[in-house]
């Protein structure tokens, strides 16, 4: 690769290296998904310590998933050509578009920031930390935690890991949908030892929002994923077709939001505050004159996904507060 390409941009300092290797900003979706389930459980049972450990454990699991995904994408070559068509001249535009804190200029293994050997050590260390943090959670929840943790690990690890590599076989969207639905559902089930339609709908909303974030993010790497033989939405349906699929599933997500409002309280109407951002996303999809047409929507979809999860937590707090005041307009 030529030195003028974005993929091999310089790393400035230790923090920039850590940020690129671990992609810490990418853990937010994992942490907030788990926080949704934990926060909803806290409105039922005050299991503060175990709830906090669950969120912390998910954070380390997310770090493990991020770096292991990069490692296996490096091995398969899926990320190698992702930024080839963008030169250093585009780098400033991309950094401004994404915000420096979440900007990702390429796979850390491909860029030589971390070696394969060091990466394996980091992956194993993160897995060990996640297992150690899971011990008190396992003692609290018993076999159910082991089962749910096994499902979460399977879906997260084999998203890119061989021999399954679900993301490359056309099952990436399903994998992400299930993973993040379970990330919200499982903490509630563990803490409350119960399951109901409300938490199921809440968890599906989370799963859909992050699945769509993954789908939009994949659009920017369309050529690289197509060359690597992967079969995500953008490769299966083409970029315009994938955009239409995203809009379709966003409609389903908002339909579920409305169901939550009608069935469980008007406090969930806060979720509809992300609709104006969704309109911006659709406008970006339709702008065929924008050379960043398939990159610009990524931070916008991130706002929608994070907004849905953050507003869910706020709605829980709001309705719980009003309930404790013995006033029930919600």
C-alpha cells in the first residue's frame, strides 16, 4: 500500500495507539446495551453490585470482541482494502465527519500498530479478565448465567472467527441483532429471575438499533467486503438496496417504540426524539452527489442507536421517579 493512503496514517502517542488497537469508543454500544437491561432490572430489584459487575464484564467482553474481530479480519484480508480509495487528502474530512474520538482509520493489525503475537496475548488477557469478572455473577445467577454467557460468547467470538465467521456468511446482521438483544435481555433475566414482554420489546429495540448501525457501517467498506467474498446487506442488496433495508427496519424499530408507549407508558415516547436524526440519515442516503454518501451516515446512525439506548434508560428513571411520587400520568 502506498504511504499516502489513509489506512497507514500515523499514530500520535500512546493514547492514540490504545484507541486504535482497542477501539474503545466501539465498546459504547455493548456497555449501553447491557446498561439498558441492568437499569430496567434496578427498577425491580436493587442488585447494585451484581448489576455493576455485569456492565463491567460486558465492557471487557466488548474489548475482546473488538480486537479479536480486527485480528480475524486482518487474517482474512477483509479490512485491508477498505480505505484504498480515500487518500490522505480525504483524511481531514473524515476526521471532522466522525469526530476524532470515534474516527477509525483502519485495522490496527493491517497498519502495523500491533503485531499478531501481541494481539493474541491481548485477546487472551481480555478473555481471562471477562471470565474472572463473571465468577461472582455466576455465583449469583447459577447455571443460567453460564448458559447465557456461553451464548453471548459464541455470537460475539464467531462473528468473524473461523470456522464459522458468521459475518462473512451472510449472518452478520442476524448475529448482531441476537447479540445485542441478548445483551439487554440477559442482565434483566439474571438480576430479576423473570422475563416478560416489556423487556423483550425493549431488548429487540436495542438489538435492531445496533444491527442497523453495523449495516450502515458496512456500507463504507462495500468494495473491500465484496472483494473478500463477504455477504452483508450491502453486498447482497447493493448499496441503494441496503439503504432501503435499513429504512425498513428503522420503521419496525419505531413501531416497537410506539408499542412500548401504548402498552407500558407514555414515558417511552422519549424514544421518538431520535426521529429527526433518522430523517437526516435518510436524506444522506438520497444525496447521490455526496462523495461520502456511504460514509457520512455512520456517525448519524451511531447517534440514533446510542440515542435509543440512552433514552430507554432515561425513560426508566423518569417513570420510576414518577411512580415513587405516587403520581401516575406515565
